[in-house]
């Protein structure tokens, strides 16, 4: 008996996310995904019209896997500055775990896919922007709490600052992937976030 349709679809998403994260969109074919997922090619096209559609689903999956963690990190019960420091710890721990598993630094899966394909595929660009805005909302809420606590000036444009934080975070992960070295990320991520927030840099 074959696996349930929902399991087959999820297996394709999980496999695509892993392969594209650890390699690249261009080097991973539909055949590669089907083989790794142990799914027939006909089943692939039953669920996804194209590799682009599967990639978009994989990007959404990547965000979904982080949502529960981010909900805890950015809980209003946590002091707002501490939320950003905990986020940095989470990013570093995840990157270290993945690097240990695959033997190289992988960076952010959505940023890697977006930087490779957004100029060619509008759907991937739109999904990247959607996910970016969803993450930035976590930052915006924490920044508003900092304003409320008197830790940021009332005139602070929290939307712009949230975008700057997101861009900085992506840049740090991209450099770590390019250099295949987590040391700068571990050394600089919290310090850079502290500078952006205008607070004392952590030791």
C-alpha cells in the first residue's frame, strides 16, 4: 500500500527544502527530489505544477518550522532587548547544528533561494518578501515595546529599523555561508544587533 497523499506531499516539501538549502536551486532537479524522497515523478506533478511551486512550498515550510520558536523568543513576557539576543542565540545554534549535520555552513534557506532565483521567478520573489515581512513584524513589536519602555526614542521608525535588523541578520548568515565559517557569526551577531538597537554591546 502506498503512503497517504498528504505524506507524499510533505515528503516532497521536506526533501526539496533540505536539498535546496544544502545545495542550490539550480543544481537540484525534479528527478533528484523524487529520487531522494522515494516518490514517483507522476506524483510530484500531481502535487506541484513545477519545481518553482515546490520551492515556494518549501520556503513556507522553512518559516513554519521557526514560528513556534519565534513565538516563544518574542513573547511579550520576555524583555524586548532580550528577545533579540535570544533570537541571535537561536540563529547561531541552528546554523551550528545544520553545519555539523551537512559538513558546511548553509545560511538561511529562503535567502539562499531568493538570492539565486528571485530575479527569474516572480513567485519566489513574492514569497521571500512575504516571509521577510512576517519576520519583521516580530521585530517591530519588540521595538515598539522598547519605545514604550523608554529604551528607544519615541520618534524611532520601528518599521525601518525592523527592516535594517532583518537585512543585517540575513547578511551575517550569507557571509557565514560564503566563508563557510560560523566564527564571525558567533562573534559579531549580538554585537551588531546591539549597535542597531543602540544598547550596550554584550561581552
